[in-house]
C-alpha cells in the first residue's frame, strides 16, 4: 500500500454506496478474488468522467466488467464503451454482468490479447482507461496514442506496483525487475512525450492521468 492505510480508511469511510447492481457485482467479484478498481479510484474516475463527458471510452482490462459498468453510470447519454479482456473464464461473467445491468447495447466487450486488439482498433476515443497487465502498458502506448483524440484523457491505474516503483532496480526481487523497468519507462514516456501532459498521483496503487495535446511545446 503506497498511501497510509489510515488515510485510505478515512477517505473511504466518507464514501457513499454505488447503485445496487454495482454493489452486488463488486461483492461477487471480491468474493471470488477477481480484481476490481479500489473505492478511492472509483471516486476519481467518476469525477473525471463527469468533467470530461466522453462519448467514446476504451478500457483495457475488463475482468468481470465492474469498472466498465461503473463508468457507464457517469458518462453522457449516447456514449459507447469498448472494453478488452483475454481471460476466457472472466469473459462470460462480464457479458452476463452487462446483461444484468441492462448495458449490453452500450458496452462492447472485445475478446483477445490487448496488444493485438489495440493494433486493429480504429479510434478516436476521448477517454482510455488502462487497467490490464502492467508490464505491457509501454507496448500498448503507440496504439493508445494513435487511438486517443486530441484533448482526450488516458488514465493508467496501478502504476506504482505497491511501492516497488520507488525502489532501485537492485532492491526489487529479480523476477519483478522486468516489470519494474517497463513501468519506469512507461512513466518516463508519459511525462516526456510531447503529445502528453501527465500528472502521476499517489492514489490507490498510483494513477497516471494524461491529456493528449501538444501543450508542451509552449513550455519546452
Ligand atoms: C485489474 S483487472 C481489471 C479490473 C477491471 N478494470 C475492474 O476494475 O473491474 C486486469 C484485467 O486485465 C486482463 N488482462 C491482462 N492482460 C491482458 C491482455 N494482454 N489482454 C487483455 N486483457 C488482459 C486480466 O485478465 C484482468 O482481468
């Protein structure tokens, strides 16, 4: 945990509940150890979506559809959400959850490996939520940038790897070094790419909020 547990507990104690179907799906997911975005990340996403009002959302990493359904409650009418998942066991559950929530029309689930799906997708999207294999984010970035329209937001979750990201390469277990190096490279790219303006926020397990647009040229 990168944020003091007392701080997180306090912030989350102020939270109000989601609608019943979301509460149910979140409970079921947690009971079967399926990852879902944390409560503090949920609030952050809701606020961002209400500010941005996106009409085409892309999510990488559906799991059982909780975050896609959460997002669907905070976007304008007519918005379409596309979400990508490659784990066969989770795909039918996600589809069933979209049906239970009455959102099968609004949310399209694409089955397959994100790197291949992203390569074949056509944009533009005005909001992209990255929540899949952390070591792959750097490889997805060229396609994500191609798919994201000017002024679009990219939200990347879990960028601090439970705090390992601050540690030197040698303090990290050998088997985690590749992912550590790739995530550092990803964060460096988000901060230095001329097409992006990025804020890295110690929220949940770390989130990077990037906006596409060549604003950097005015300052560098
Ligand atoms: C953290 S979970 C997503 C949680 C979900 N966004 C939510 O909050 O409800 C990450 C998901 O990404 C999927 N995933 C990992 N690597 C992937 C890949 N290469 N292509 C597609 N999906 C992938 C995993 O199977 C997993 O279900």
